[in-house]
C-alpha cells in the first residue's frame, strides 16, 4: 500500500536531511507514480551518482557496468525542455526515435522497462538532478493523470533537493572554518575541483599562493600541474591516498606544502558532496625536517622518511641500506616512492627540496 500524498511529502523532506532515507523514499515515489521503482541521480561534468529504489538496484548496477550512461540522452532532452514538471518519454521522443534508440531497444525493453516519467532540477550549487519513475513496458506509456499526480509532488521534490544542497554547503563551510580555528588555510573542493568553500586564511593567499576559478589552483604553475594530476586521480580512482605538493615561495608568501585529502562520501550523499580538502602548510626553516615532519608533510611511510632524510644528509643508497639493515634494492624502491610523493624527478631536486633551497627560491 502506497503512502498518502501528505505522508510522502513528509518523507521527501526527511530524505533531504538524511540521505540514507532516499532509497525507501524513492520506493514510495515509484508506487505513488504507478511505476516499478524510482531513481534519483545527479551529474556535474563527468561525475554521475545515483540512488535507486530497492526494486531497481540490480537494473542500475547493470546500467553502470555496461557503460549505458554514455548512451543515455534522456537527461539532456529533459533539461532542454526547461519544463517545471514531469515529462514522459513520449514528451521528449517520437515513437520512431524510441524504436531506434539503443537505450530503449537494447537495454530497457529487454529488461521489461521502456516507459517512464521524469523531472529535471538544477540546484544552486550547480548539480543537475533527475528524478525518474520507471514503468514496466507491458503497462504502456505513463497516463496523463499519473503525470498530474507527480506534478503535484514536484515542487516538494525541488525544494527538498535545494534544501539538501544548501545543508551540504553549510557543512562544507563549517569544515573549512574548523581548520581556520587551528590556523590552517583550507579549501573544500567539489567534484570538478571547484572551491565550494575557503576559510579566511586561504582567501588571504589568493593571488600569491592559490587561485580561484572553475578549478581551484595553485599560483605556481609546476605545483598546479601536480594538483591537477591529484584531482584527476581523485576522480578516476575514487579514494586515492593523500597527496602533498611543494609550493615555492612567492612574493611575500613563504614556501609551503599543499595537502590534498580525499573526502569519503556516503554513496547516498548526492548533493554538493565534497571530493577533497586542500590544506596549506607553510614552511619557515631551511633545514632538514625531522622524520615526523617528513611523514606529515609528504605522506611518507616511516621507512620512506628515513630514506629521504638520509639522502638529504648526503648519504648514499648503499650507506642507508647498511644503516637500516636492508638491501640497496629496497632503499631504491623506497626512494622512488619518495620522489613520486614529493613531485621531483632527480635526487638533487629532492635534496634541494627537503633542505629548503628549492622552496625558498623565488
């Protein structure tokens, strides 16, 4: 038995505040719209995330695994209509287009689907949101009275999506402000590397150490290339390890290190979810850092930190291996990892970096 209209409205607003409730709420929305289930998905650039009602979980797993996102032009057609309500497939396709579209002929219909009603919503943070009620193909196109019923629910769905996005933005700003309290310049980045929030200390570095724009960046071009690589890895791999990037001194700013920390997100947290926090740590001494400082600044393991400190102290690979009772091959492997994490290509650059000379150079 489906919920009443009023009870479903209450559930929608609850899900806006508690993302874990979206799956069961979508199941109720699917029943309300006389469908086989419902979907909510967001996209921003190439990033695509979704929540499905339990009835459609297996269907969406196949959809994602089969690369069908690339063949899905339903959202583009929905947004092109700029309609503040639900539209059926027959509102955005002709019968001939449906019969020639691979998404329908090769994916939806063989799985028993092929009719639906969906609405497109854009929230202030830039996410493009689609709420879709999927209907069994055997049941025929979505009737006009069902679309009218869904249209009555649409304002609540749009407000809930906007509310959820604003709540996430508030949480993002709080995270940045907490780091401000302990003296750390920080920016919280979204899925496309854009700055969702910056604390005051980070804003003070604009134009000298950092820059804002479509993607948050570092003013030094070499450092910014490393940041771009780190953010690309974040998007492709999902949850990479922390990456630390040296920033040379610039104008009145001392040398620094930018730490890129991935943010673990709930699979159901779709709205303005942060992807990373960038924290800037300033360096003030031109001396070999301690082991603990090396580990913290450049994400080195204890063994890698010992190797880095040994190389900076002008010891050879063989001497380091002898000192720590390991093989030269192991030390070379650890040294290779150190160079990758610090963004240098040669030992002389590593020595220069860790002794402060490279970072202190204008």
